[in-house]
C-alpha cells in the first residue's frame, strides 16, 4: 500500500493552483473545472499527488492541515518559491526531529511546510 493522493478543499481553485503550481513548482497531472491534480516534478501519476477541489462549503475547508513537502535543498526551494511570490512566515528553522523547514500559508490558510531532512533522519 502507498499513499496516492491528498486532497485539499479550497475556496479559490485558481489562487490555490497558482500557489502550489506556479509558486511551489508542483506540476499539473489533470485539470477540470473544479479540481486540479498536481504532483512533484517528474512524479507524474506514480508518486503521491495533491488534489485541489473547489468548494463553497466552509466546513469542507480546514486550516487544520499541515502539508509537508520534502525537498533536497531547503534554501534553494525557499528562494525559488519566494521569487515566485510565496510568502513564508519566517526563515527556515532547525526542527528537533532531524530536519530544517520553512512554513508558508496557502490561500485558504493551510500550513505548507517545506522540509529538508538531515542525512539519516528521515522517517
């Protein structure tokens, strides 16, 4: 078994698509009028994907999500995302669980954490 997809319910599909696609560099795998499926560059349909589903129902949207996107070079990933308009809550920080990370909020307030694991520390 493997995790195939995580879906976030969003208020503004195009704003979220710009944040995750244009801002963070995820690539579209499939797009429809109320749903976009994205994946890490090169992952296509075989890696874990992120679904963005538009909804008008605030109960379906929750800021309780903390999405971790693993990157090899955190500083480069943060710099690239910031250059594309992603605003981070602060500088990258060392975490007690063996990683460095930087946190941004998507257009619906979901926490998006770019994470680079220390060698040998990734779960």
